[in-house]
C-alpha cells in the first residue's frame, strides 16, 4: 500500500446501500472492489474516513441522480475531494449493457483516475432549495392542468358545453356551479372535481407567494438536467 499514496474512489449510490471501488494511482495501479455499505450518513462517514486514512490523497466521485447531493456535501465536509458525475457523459464500451453495482463502482473509479469523467455543477443548499421550489410549482401547475381536463371531459361526456370560447373564467366557474344532474352521484362527482381544481390553484398561489424574487443571474431549471462543468483531470478532481 505504501507505493500507492493517492487513490480514486468510485461510488455507485443507491437508496439503501452504496457500492464502492478504489483505483490506486498510476496507469498500472490496482482497481479493486471495496464492498457494499449502508447508505446512511453515519456508515458512509465511517467508510470514507477508513479509506482516506490509507492514502495521502483521495478523490471520490459518484453519478448525479435521485439521491441528490447529500453525499457530496458529507465528503466535502470531511475535507476530501468529491465530484458528482454527469451520467449521460460517462464513456461506455459498445455492447457493454450489463450493469451491476459492483461493475459500475469499479468503472467509475477507473474512469476517474483516467480523467475521462465530466462533472456537473453542484448547487449550494440555497440554490437547491429554490430548485426544489420551482419543481414543486411545476408539479402543481401540471396537477391543475390534469384536474381541469377532468372537469372538461366530464362535462363533454354529459353533453354540457360552455357557450363561450374562453374557459376557467369567473363566468365559467359560475356556469359549473349552476349545472344540475338527475343522478346525485354525478352532482357529487362534479363538485369534487371542481374542488380539486380550486385546491390545485391555491397550491400554486401559495408556492408563488413564498418564491424569492429573481436574482441577477437566474438559473434555468429543467427536469432531470444538470450543468456540465468540465472534464476531470487525471491527478486532481476539483469541486465545480
């Protein structure tokens, strides 16, 4: 171990357990699977410190995904280098479609050492909170659209057509309230669907009220997107 004082660690993250592999520095350095460990902060903190204690320099990486940036912040808080990788830009061999946690971790460690991975921009906690708020509003807008469509489809099914072109105005809402059906269950169904529209609209208004005003450099948030930073060097993995 004394010959290899620098190491590159690939982590295949998951909800419950993370797979970890270590690549020793140098073209001929050993690449080995460390094992799978519990994904909790306590367990990962212990493993990170255990690995780092064996080397003078250690560099960690994992793919951006649904687990977020908590692991990145944990590793950085312990004083070690960490990079979050753009999954879509990871080099893959043609025909290599077999994916396991072990293989992915080993591949990340090897590619990190070779400098063939591309980092994504990692937001600070304030930016991430705002992005979550933007996504919550987008989800609320989509829910409102679906609920309104359900009302429109219900009315069309029963031959009720609003006599004006523009819907979802105050006049349209009054028209909905005036509708009467012979069967009580139809009346209840319409009332519940209209109530769902009202709740969805109020949810959007609440989210908009707590939104901060735009900054001088607004961030465009797209679902599942990330901002590519740069190719990672072979000997240094810097935060972006």
